[in-house]
C-alpha cells in the first residue's frame, strides 16, 4: 500500500466545524473568536469560568537526543491524544506552533505527520492566527523605541556598546546575527552594532508563554532590560514607556488557538519558544485551561529531556504551579543507531546509553515514565526487541506506537499503558534545584545531573555577567541553558552518553521579564542559519492555489 503524503492526508480529512470542536471539550461558543471555519482564538478568560474544576492529568512528552530530522515527538503527542479519545477518555493536546524558520529551513513543517496531524495543516505551518507576527512586532517596536530615544537626546545616557535588546524575525538568516544600524548620517539615528534573533528566541515569546493573564503580561514586559547606561544602570521597557503599546500588539496573541487533529480531537496550539535557545513549551495559559477542561492533557517539551523537559519542570511548573503526572519518553531506532554509531541491532544496543541517561534525568524529578518507540517502516523486530528487553530488565513500561500510519489506533497500546501507569504510580514531582542557590551552583547542578558533565567553565564575559546579575538582584531566577540539542554535551558531535567533558558558558543573557537567566554554551546561536538545501526549495503553489512541499 502506498502511503499518502502528509498534505494529501490533511486535505482528505473531514474537518469538524470549530464550534463542534469547542463543544467537545466544554468551551462555550461565546468564548470563541473564530478565524475561519476550522481555527479559533479562545478567550483566556475561560479560565475564570472553569477555575474551580478539578485538574486533569498532565502528561509531558519528551525524547532522547534527536537526529536532525527529529524523533516524531509532536506526531507521537498527537497520536497519543487520539488514542486516549478512542479509549473513551476526555483528552486534549497542548503543543507549540511551528516557526517559519524550520519550516522553510530544515523540517518543512511541524504539525505532526501521517494520520497524527493537527489541522488545518497548511495554516498552522504558515501564518496561522498571526501570533508569531504579533510577537515579532511587539519585540521590534521596543527596539525601535530604544533607538528613537537615543536619537532624540538620550535622557538615560545609554551606552551604545551595551544595547542588549536584539531585533527579531521568524526566518533563519545567519547574515543578520551581527549587523550595524544607524548608518547614513545624523538623520538616520546613532550607529551601533545590533543582533538579530529568530522570533521563537525572543524574550517576548517567553513572556507570552509564561504570562498568567493580561496584568501579568504587562508586569513582565515592564521588567525587560534593553540596555545599560554609562554608569551600568539597566534601562527597561517601562523606562521607555513601551509596555502599553507592546501589550496592545499582544492582546489577541495572549488567547490560545483551538484546532483539531485528523481524528477530531481538540488541540491548543499556542506559543513557540525553541527548547535549545529558550524554554521550549506551549503557553502556560493554554495548559492551565486544558487541565480544567480535560481528564488528560498531553503536552510536549522541545528536544531531549536535558533541554525541554528540564526547563518545563524547573521553569514552567514553578511559574504555573503545575505537577506533571507522567512522562512519555519517545525513542526511535534511527536515533539509537546514530548514538550507537552504526547499523543493525548492535548499534541500537550501543545507543541505549543515551536512553539510559534520559531515563535517569526523569528520575531526578520523581515523575513516572513510559518509553514509547516511534516505529518507522524499516525498523526490524530484532531491533525493537533490543529496546523492549532493555526496558523490561529495568521495569520501565514500554510500548511500540505506529501513530504515523495508523493514527490513534496505532497508539492504543501506549495510551492503555500510560493510563495504567498514572493510576498505579503516583507522581512525586520535585524541582532539580533551589532558586536561592548561587547562579553557578544552579548551572552546575543542571550540567552535572542533566548532561553528565564533569565541570563547568566560564569565560571572562560570563563571570562579569554573573557579578552583574547579582548586583541587579536577578541571581535568584531559574536557569534556562542554551545548548545544542544533538548531544548531552555542548558539542553536537559527542553522541551516546559522553563522559569526562566540560560545559563552557560563554555569556549569560538576562531575561528579567520572562523571569530566567540564559547561559549561552558551546556554539549555540539565537539566530539559526539555513542548510545547503533548505526545505523552501520544495515548497510551491499552483495556479489553483494548492500548496505543495509542506510535510
């Protein structure tokens, strides 16, 4: 049987009117702001109506260190939600919205795959409801107001060498990482060097995804640090009187986006911070609403457990008071072979050292875990048996899932075992570190426990940043380490479970509004580049308006 492409499956699916999707999960029609027939904004004020409902069970989907193609974590999250619905459970999905950077660069789309997709797939992968543009506009408005302030007299005496607020756009473009603005004479501003970051790395994106309501959004925006004066005093968005206008631009973006899966299961897609350079999870507002409406909420955290999952536990759960009930650890045979540096069952066995570390990582947080093997068409029974036997020996629940080709039906075993795990193993959730610890101690706990590093070294710049954050009383904030997703270390070429390595912190960025510190490690950058053959080369539209190349 020839499998249809993702876009063919998406177009052949019979969609439910968005009001029908809302009714399934208990959202009233007057709480919807429709964006066409099949997608809608949901007023964040729904939370006021349902705040006394009992919370459902919160399940986090994470993975081992992925291949460049990913491990199907989003596809698994969607398929698992559909499987729970097939088992008669009231389930809801909460995931991030795709960025145009990866869509046009590496992945070609990030709305799941096969018969485990969120729809309308083309809209979600492209401009969707405009949230990315709203974040981009609010962020760049602040950058513009900062430069405008300097041009018109600079009452704060800002040191142009210490402007720390970049500009952003939602396209990968390495040429914009370091640029000079203000050239062309006095009428064009004051020349200075600036950076560009991709929109998912914007602090405004992080703020949107961590804000509890409009009031909290504005309070967080007011704390954003954009520059420093000649006497090392921070200048904030509040100082530049930017908060009101930024909040206006973000007003609609604060409302979660409601869509559906191929099988009609309700899904919130809201926010899109990357996990290697930001905190990597869907919005707190969407998750809290879903928990009040559903018995099971499936959410995901970007990349491996040492990145997205750690940040979800130590940042998002602290802010939102969340207590995860279970973790689904997604693995693939191809990723295990990559970590085992070979082919066949022997390489799979060698690659299990990477899975071993990620299971250990989850154990630090006290949350029950199940391993889900995302089955690909060329996986052999012998290779799968290696993983199953490994889990059986360690008494870790295991299930093979084929949700790409079979949808919810292909995730029934996983869904059943997950429900059993939740009801038979109570979560003893705890954080990895105490916020009151010194900054270096928090970084080293993450590096040594999550990554398996021997030590952490700091550049002169990073040391200066630590002293400054202590002076500004930001040292009690949680840590959001920016690190490569392909390795447990900060070197993408060190696969498996490396030992004897160090983590190098180059600098520390202060996200005072979002409420965390961002140590930059290795060669990680907040503005990705495009590959030699970007996915955009395959994307096209015909004379009838049909899009091709999204997958």
